[in-house]
């Protein structure tokens, strides 16, 4: 790949990643991550996810923001923070898990990409063209590689990613631990009371974005009415994306970058929102 090609890929990724409407897929990505028993065990036994669910969203958004929009100092900072938090997340029990496992890191990055691609197509109302989709696949590679995932094993095209994804999804198992965390997440446990009503549309959008088998495994009742309502909410997001200028949809990204830099560059503390 030439420098010009890499620059074009990064420009595509920045335009994509700045759009706050994609945050609607956050819960779906988390449920996909939890469907890997290693991830469910690590989250369930080592994180404060149930008490502070917004922290995972804020932390993930800060990490993505740093990788896509930050400089090398931002990237080193968030990588150091995440590595430190993952260092003791391991067990030789059943299931065995290790948050520093490259394959687990690739899986987490892959869930973010898969949901982002799905949402991009649903909100635009058309399949992504091949060059844009391939650029996004390549653009998400550093999300895992900057932690422990490394560049090996990451697909270079949308077709290769889809084939790899289908094989991984077929082997997922939604266990009791994953279902318990998902119930708390989608009920709004730990959220400020004012935000709990927002979980009704989030539950529907999340169900719509999951593969049918996983949707059933998590216990969603996917009736024709639920499907119509979910599509209506996705339609509302589609309208919002058209009506709101890109600079408005990018406000959360700008806030995240400012918050990231304020503590990391001046006070030496971790970014706020880390749980």
C-alpha cells in the first residue's frame, strides 16, 4: 500500500469514526464480545461493569478517538492505561481467560468493526461500496494491534473479514454469565435515572443488530412488532444523520479528545470515565 493509499484509508476512517450515530451500536458490540466465554468471564469477574456501565462506553470511545484522531502521545497514553487495567485479568479456571490474549483482543476489535459496518449500511440505506468497506476494515486493524492483537490475522478486505466473522460467530456460546451481564446492561442497571428510559430503544436496536442465533440465545423476543419498532428507531437515526451536520455529529468525538488530553498531558491522571 502506498502512502497516498494509507492517507485515503485514514481519511475514510476519520469521517466514519467521527459520526456519533454509530454509538447506537455500542450495546450490540458488547453483547457480541460477551458471547465469547473468555470475554464474559473476564468482564463478569474483574470489572465494575454492572455498577458503572457508562464507563465501558466512555473508555472504548476514548480509545477509538485516540487511535483515529490523536497523536502518538495520545495513543501511547490510552494503550498504557488499557494495558495496566488488563494486566491482572486472567484465570486458569473454566473458562481460562487472559485479557492480554491477542486473539481475545482481535475479537473485541472485530465486534466493533462488524457492528459499525452493519450500522453504516442500515443508516445509509445501501451497501457500502467495496473500496470504502475495505478501507474501514484496514482502518480498524490498529484497534487490536495497538494492544496485544498484533497485525497478524487481521483481514485486509471486507470479503475476507465477512468470511472470518461468519466462522467466528458460528462458534460463539452465550453462557449464563453473558446473559446476566446483558440483562443488567439492557435494563439500565447503574445508569442515572434520567437515562434509563433510553434503554427501551437501545434494547430494540441492539436486538436488530445481533445475528439471529445470538439474539435468540440472549432471550430477545423478536416478534414482528419488535422488528417493526426497531426498524422505526433505525429510521429515526437515519433521518438524524441526514439532518444534523457532520460537525454536530462529531461533537462527542471532540469532547472525548479534549477530556483525554486534559488529564493525560497536564495532571498525569488517567482519563476520566475509566472504571
